[in-house]
C-alpha cells in the first residue's frame, strides 16, 4: 500500500481533488478523512468567548488515525463513525474502509502529527486564495451544513484563519506537489496522478 496525503485550508478544494483521484483510481484507492477523527465536542478547547474551536490540531485524534493507517497497511479493514459537524440534522453512519493499493488521507491537519506524517509516500497541498476559500466555505456551511452566516463569519475570523496561518499554510512549500485550485484544478490533479503512477 502507498499513502497519499491531501492537505490545504478550508475551502481549498480537497474534496474536489479527492473525487478526481477516486474517478481515476476507482477501487484501487481507499480514503481516510480527518473529519471522522474529531474528538467529542466536550474534549475540544474553547476560545475567549466560550465558543468551541474545531480548527486546532488537538481536535483530531491522531493516535486513532495512526492506528487505523497501520491496520490498513497490514491488509485489515477499519470501521468508523462519520462526523456530523455537530449538526443535529445530520446523522452519523458507520462506514467500513477496506485496504487497497492506494490510501488517500485528507484533512486540514493531516501533516501535523510526526508519526502519521512519517507514513506518507506522497504529500499534496491544495491551494486557493483566501477570498475564494471563504466564499466556498460560506456556501458549503450555510447551504449544506446548516450554519448561520454569523457562525460562519465568526469561525472564519477567530478560528479558521489563525489555524491556516499557524498550522496549514507553512506546509505549502514542504509538500511534494501544490495543486492550484483557484480556477482549474485538473492540471494539478493530473500532475499528482502522474507522480503516483511513476
């Protein structure tokens, strides 16, 4: 099994690139999303206003992630409960991830943990401007996840951007490939596929 990490800020287009990889590799690729490794809300830090901050590396259970990657590398399957983004209208499901020739691990803080990062064969950073990412996040969180405009704006200013600057953007120049998803992400996707197949 070879492992690819996809990282990038919120709204950069990780899910879009991920879909492109799955369309190409089909059943030869499995996915682990960091979203499904969020710790329970009561374990997460709060900011100075008492609001839960999901945009910190500590929000992710990297020990479980590391354990599950090793299981998949050894040919085992893993079962996970899907993350509901803390919205009552969304129902968690139990999903099973099977071992495959390629494992794609995607998420905001996928590069944060040393033990997890040491398992990656290829790393890719998905890039887009801050204004474009905010526009995409507003659309997604307000229409799909049921957040209010005020919630989205508050999280962006107080949690998302500080996390971008401190924990995510420094990896841009350290990854094997940068995929520009400002307008056309397909060129970068094809470069990543070529690197995986080389």
